[in-house]
């Protein structure tokens, strides 16, 4: 096992000495530097008032580029927003749905928030096409490919399914969409920060994600990558003054869009959430994707071994290349067990159809995995 969970890294997070934190797939642990960033934001606000924008706006660009380095995006190709739902709405508002090309393909295992957004676009001419699942955990790649045709406007694809941790084979789906002139939007929320992601190598047009899971950035810092050559094609109607080419000129309508990624912006940004998130991003970059992945795979293999020894079913893929960073434990009374574990400050979560989800990260040790199973032995 690669020892990335050494004390010098664990000590840079709050409370890890008083709990067993195995829920990074849902909410990453809190870096101490995030607290410092929030205090610094308050100092800027209280001392400089509106002049603080001179510090904050460049910082937002730097944070976006920092995410870009993690996901393989070139400088200037990533923008920030409070969450992925608002970004999906912004994207949809920049597309034209015609009778000849109005189909939106997405999977039945897509995160519900995204399906709410795209289904609502029926009112504006979109035709959602949901690709079904047989087992509630996976969808055959070929089935998704066959759902894409000449009428497809956009394919909204998950990189991994939150119900099972199963990774989607993106490249052949993206190729099919590209061959037929459809846009590919990839949700990397479930993977970025624990599975190496290269949006350019995957061949997608757009990628979206957020910071509060594996990126350890807390809530409020979503992000979007748009392939640079496509950027100017979008003129979103879900917009705001920060998407304007000269926001502080306060020009009246019509809208004059910013040339860069700010055109996907909206109203006043959630600066404090962006600044808070940077600490987690920097830690991810410091450890590095290869070490992060190797450590996670070693610990998830340990979880599987401990589960097998107890004959606990694990609905997560066994092939390491086909799963994200967590393992599901299909135990009886999973919801109750999660509550009991929480009282012992062992943090995991539960999802119907999967069971208890256990997500180790680079600050997790093998001893913590053993502690979880000892507790389960006592509670089951």
C-alpha cells in the first residue's frame, strides 16, 4: 500500500483523530486550511468592503484552473458555479432544440438532480430519452450507444453511478455522439479526486462536477469544463451580470457575453465557497492522482477481503478498473447500522439497493477499515 495517509497529511484535516471517516464519497473531510480561507475572506470583506472584488475575482480564476489541472483541462477552460444543477440549466439554456434535433439522452441511473433539469426542458422542445437499467446498478454500454441517433442534441452521461460505484465506459459513447453531431456532457462528480480523470482524453465536450466529495472542498463550489473551441457557440439565457463581458460597466440589455468561461456564470458568485474549496483541491493536487488511486484501491481491496471473510455481499464491481472509490456492503438493517456506527463516530452512509457505502480516501488508514468491521461484528 502506498503510505499517503501518514500523519503529516491527516493532521491537515479537522477531527480525524476523533472519528473514523469513511464517507468521502458523500462529503470529504474538512481541511483546516479551509477554515483559514473563510477567515481570510471575512478579513477581506470587513477591511476592504467592495474593493475586495479586486482580490476575489482573480482568485476565482486561479481556483478554476486548479480544478482544471486535476481533471486534465487546459488553462482557461473551467468555470465555477454554486452547483451542478445550475450549470446544467445554464447549458440547456444555451442549446437550440428543433424538430430535427431535440433528443436528450440520459441514463436511468443518472443522479436525480440532473434528470429534473433536463426533463423540465420538455416545455421548451426537448425530448428526454432515458436509457433503462436491468439490475439497478449498471447499464450496458451498447444500450447507451444505440439510444443515440441523428436526432440527439445532447448526451448527459455519468462517469460513475452513485447506486453501485460502477464506472461507465465513456470513450465509445462519446465517439458515437461525436460521429452523429451530438454534444456529450459528462458528470464527473462521483470520480474526480479519487479516479484519474482526463476530460480531453475522454473526448467529451463538457464536464461538470463539484467539490464536496472526493475533492474535500465542502459545498458550494461546482465547476464546468467546456471544450475551448465550442465555448463561443453557447449564449445561455439562464445568465446574469457576472457572465457579461464587462460586468462592472453595468450595461443594460441586450447581453454581451464574456469571451471566456465566465459566459457560463450567473449572478453574484458564492466567493466564500470557492475560496473554502481551494484547500481541498490543493491537497488532492499535492498527493497526486496515481498515489490517490493506488491507496484507495489497496483499501477497497481490504474492504472486499474483510467482507468476504464475513460472507457479506458487495454489490460494487470487483474489477478495480470498473469501480470508483467506495465499496457497498449489502447487510441486513443497513440504515440502523449506519446510525449505530455514527454514534460511535464511524462515518459511513446507506443507499437502498446497495447497502452501506464505505469510501476510504488518502487520509484513511488500514486500521480504520479494521475498526469498522470490528464494530459491525459487534452490532450485527
